[in-house]
């Protein structure tokens, strides 16, 4: 795989990780809404399970954030070492020929 294609794949993975983070945030928000609704219902079993689910979902979100940060560092280092901007310019020039 050439360097530009590899970097484009890294960008795609970065977008997917970002999307995963947003999806997990939505899960946490949904659990929170159910927890609020359950305050009125006062179902103890549901309260216990939702608390555990909320905690687990928050831990997953933290893991996603850590993976994303580490991956971004790797991607940025790769970009700098391989002059991706220059490779993109050269590709644009080559496509004009």
C-alpha cells in the first residue's frame, strides 16, 4: 500500500472512531433519559441495572477516546514523516497530465 493510500485509510479509521464516539455518547444519553424516567416509576431492579449500564457505557466511551487520541498521534506522525501534503500535490499534478 502506498503512503497516500495508507494515510487515506488512517483518515477513514479516524472518522469511524469519531462516529463510534458519537454513537456511544448517544447510548449514554439514552440510558440517562431512561434513568430520569425511572425516577418517577421507582423500579429498583431497573435502577440497579441502568446504573451498571451507564457506568459500563461511560468506560467504553473513555476507551474510545483513548484509542482515538493514540491513533491521531500515530496518524499525525505518519503525515509529518511522509509529507502527505506534498504527495497529494504530486498526485493532483499527475492527474492533470
